[in-house]
DNA sequence: ATAGCTTCTGAAAAGGTTTTCATCTAGTGA
DNA sequence: TCACTAGATGAAAACCTTTTCAGAAGCTAT
């Protein structure tokens, strides 16, 4: 591998000068600059990132932490982040977490050895030590889909509770009063969306029926399917179901059709997220849209802004969720 | 940040000894070893990866290159790779490519500056310089979903052509003789699957009708939808459609139902890939299964094996594709 | 002629690790 | 007692950059 020294030797200058040329510093005679540049091109020389990171004490890398699941929602979010992070001149380093406390600890250890310039969290982690560590180290960070009041990290998210309310409200407005809920056991958004469901019911004087709620261990279609199957088996009459995420909703629709029930004729289904695929199910999934792409962009912007211009205290970017009407909800009567 | 020198000072030994302890080398008195270990734990010290990469000339990072698209198929593949790469002790570094020649050139430049230990390519890149560079540098590599005979890189893939044949054959066996094809313009697999389609027709003496083929510029549901719409508009009678990927098939089903055509009663649809979601569409998508998870694992294993034990010449791992029967294909008569 | 700037350049240090080489100590066998 | 070996340790070099500092050269103003 050719190094800066080779270029220096070939150009008859010192490594310092080559470095100055490469980093577009002043104080290099234009004639020398040109000679160096020519040799660089000729030799196909590229700076060694590792050595650069070493001396600069920065890696030009942003970590993106995704706990446990890597579903369609996160794929879209991640793709968006990666795109804008690259535009800002940063590489993206993935951190998939697995489902365990030891995984979060392992992540923390790993984090300490990593020279990241910043970090984005998708979904909330259980281990508070991680946030505390980030705080102490002063690592630029952005939270995506949740916030952490006590730390005042910049965050981008929708009003989870209000968005769920919006979905259930939509159902109620269309005459539904026996509404099932399928949500996941994990993550703050699952709880918040459940709260939103309850709040909407309460606002319309509909008593909360525990038998209409089912909590599943994941947020994928398969979990939605088994959740819906459970609900059907309970024989609690219902005319509609709110699934806490679109993937859950897609699984629910599958379970309904497997059970000979038509959507939306027999049971209406509404989701939350509006992932790509929701526009392509049959029937098209009525859902609440989270502006995923924009949220990914904003998260990227926030970390980069912190890096470039220093920390801004307690900045939260709230996105609004909106109903997307497709064909999976029927108006009663 | 505490460094190895701090630990050395605290333990009253030299950095060399600490390094030996950390890397589990011999020639350290067990008493000293324990003292160092205690201080390391106490101080929460972790090795600095950048410095380590610098001196070791390896990064413990495998690059995964994904051209242009980042769809559901690739998400699953990527998740699988990341999982097994981590098991092998490697980090995963993403390289998303955009749709242009300059993007591939930019990638090549970037690649030169990167200290990767290995690289996995998902889908074939157009720019041959990239493979030549990899070859010259002797960088361990694995190809996933395609192969490059002239370079003899280890590769894992299915027989694209034969798999497509399998799908079309399945249709023909069920009495279909006017079969549409929706495929993408780009990537070798698109062309190969088209060849498979033609071959299956030829094998059953069905003349190839160009009007039944439509080529779309992407491999996502939206492209599948517009592709199907085009096919419908052409008014060329057909009883079945082979979509080159499941995402295309999902879009095709959507277009059919939008046009008042029922699947599979009016038109049968078969895909290829068997991505997660295909089990959850209504009707369930009949498709040809590519063992995505296993292929991801194998790719990871191959690069790691090359790194650990040196290059194995021209090793190709062929996976077999199998029909997955669900509800989107009807038997005629 | 001298002092004081500006522009340009190179030597050397720094960044945090690993590894080679040299040295020292203790133990073994003659 | 004397070589010799094995075990344990530290000093220093190396990995490849960037940046600071110092010095040289050329100019301007006194």
C-alpha cells in the first residue's frame, strides 16, 4: 500500500507538505501542489482512514443502534439515515442488539472501544447505564422514535400516544365500539400506543375490556397473526382491531382471512406507521402515517448539527402523524 | 479516555505487559495478570479499536456492498450476514451504492482508503474495475446471489435461471399457457430469470410472446404494480404472471385487484424469493423459495474462512430453490 | 543595512496499540 | 560452579497520519 511518505518521496517534498495539499491547507506553492496532486492521481493514492482517525481522534462514523428487531419500519428509517449521514460526509456503523441484558452490556463495552463521532438510537434501550455513559463522554447523540427527558438529548418522534388515539378515534367515528388491540410487550412505544388506545375509548365513554387486548412478544406479522388468532379464539365480539404497528396489522389481516373473516366487511383493521408495504396489501391497510423518511433525515441532521456546532439543549423535533385512508376499515351501519 | 499506559502505570508494569494480558499472550506471571485484570475492570478500560487496527493492519470489519436498492430481500440477507459476521467476531460496514457510474467509482475510491478485512457483494456491480481491484489487493471476498467466473471468487447463489424455470414450469403444469413476465431492467438475476422463463416456455412448445413481457426500472412493489398495469393495458390475454421477485409480485397482485381482477380466480401470480412478507399477503403468495437466511450465513462463513485459512479457489456454494405453494396460483380447468 | 512580516517547507511529536529485541532472573543439568 | 534454557519483563520501534514549531527565503518599511 502506498503511503503519504511514498508520495512525498516521489514528489521530492516532505510528508507534511503532502498532507497540507491533501487537506487543502494554505501555504503550499501552487506549483508544488500541482506536482503532488499529479503524483497522487498517478499512484491512485488514498488517505488511510484508520491512521487519520487515529491522529484526528474522530472516525467520521455515526453509530446507529437498533435493538433486537430489524423490521420493515426500521429498514426504512435506517436507509433514510444512512442516505443523509453520507451526505453529511459520515459513514454509518450498525449496532444490532439482541434480546438480552447481556447484549446491552456487551454493546456498552463495545461502545467504549469504538471511536464514534456520534450515535443515533432507534427505539429505547432498557439499560440506563448506556445513556449515562453517553452523557458523561459527551458523545453527540440523537434519539429517534422516543425521548429521554432526564438527559435532554435531542430527539425526533411522533406523539406516540396521540397517534394511537388518532387511529382508535378514526374507528370510533366510523361506528365501532368493540375494538380489539394487538400490541407488543416490549418498547416504550408499545406501552404508549396502548395508553392512546385506552384514552380514545375513555374519551368516548367506551369501557375498557381487557379481553379485547392481546400483547405479543414481537412486532412482526407472525406475532400479529398469532395475536389475532388469540383474539378470535376468545370469542369476545369485536368489529374492529387496532394493531400497534403495521406489521402487526398485516399479520392480523392474515389471521382473519385464514379464519374465514373478511376485512373490512366482518372486521376492520387499522395499523400505525405506514410502512411501504401497507399500500400494497389487499385490502390496502388504513393506518396512521409516521413520516419515516423525514424522521430519519432529521435524526441525521441533529447529530451532525451537534457535532458541527455544539450541543443544543433539549431539542425535540415532533412530527405529526396523519391518517392514511385505504380499504381496511368499514363504516358501520 | 484511559489508555493502556494508564493501566500500566496503575499496575506498576509496562504497557507491553498490559497488552500481553489483554491479548492473552503467554509469559505473564499469573499474579501480575490478575492485578492488571483487576485494574482494567476497575477503570472500565477497553482497547481502542482504531489504534489496534492501525498496528494490526486489520479492522475486524467486513464490508457489505448493496447496490442501489435496499429492499426486503436484502434486508433479510443483510440481517443474516450481520448476525453471523458478529459471531465470527467481525463488525459489519455498510456500503449502499446509488444508481450511477460515478457512485461505483466513488465506492472504489472509498474502498481504497478503508481498511476492510473482507467484503461481501450482494448483487452484481457493473464496474469491472472494482473486482479487478479486489483481486489485485487480495482482499478476501464473497459474492452473494451471483458469481464471477473470470475471477473465481467464492460465491453463494441459487441457479437463477433454473429457479425461474421452476416457477414457470409450475404454472404450465397447472394448465397455464399465456403467462406474463414482469422483470427488472437491471442486475444479472433479472436477465437470468427472464431466460429461465423463456426456457420453460420453449420446453413446453409455448411460443414466446414479447407483448407478455414487461421490464420495469426497479424491483419494488410499486414497480410491480405499474408493470402489471402496463400488462393489463396491453389487453394481451393471460391467465398467469411470473414476477421475477416477490416484491414485484406483491405489486402485481395489487394492480390486479385495483383493476377488478381476482387472484387467483382471474389471474394467477407466482413470485421468486419467498421474502418474509409473502406468507402474509392475501392471497398468500405462491413463490419459489430462496434460502435467504442460509445464504447470508454461508456468505459470512466464506469470507471468514478465507481470512482465517487462506483463499480456496473457485468455491461456489449452490443453494436449491423450492416451490412454496400458497394461494395465488389456480389450476386451470 | 536591519528589523519585521509573510509565505513556504521540513523535522519531529503525537495519537494508542502490538511486537520484536534485549535484558534479567530463576531453574536445570553437568 | 558454570553454562544453558525458559520464563518474565520493559524499551523502543512500528503502524500512517496531522499539526506544531522552527527555520529559511523573500519582501517591505525604516
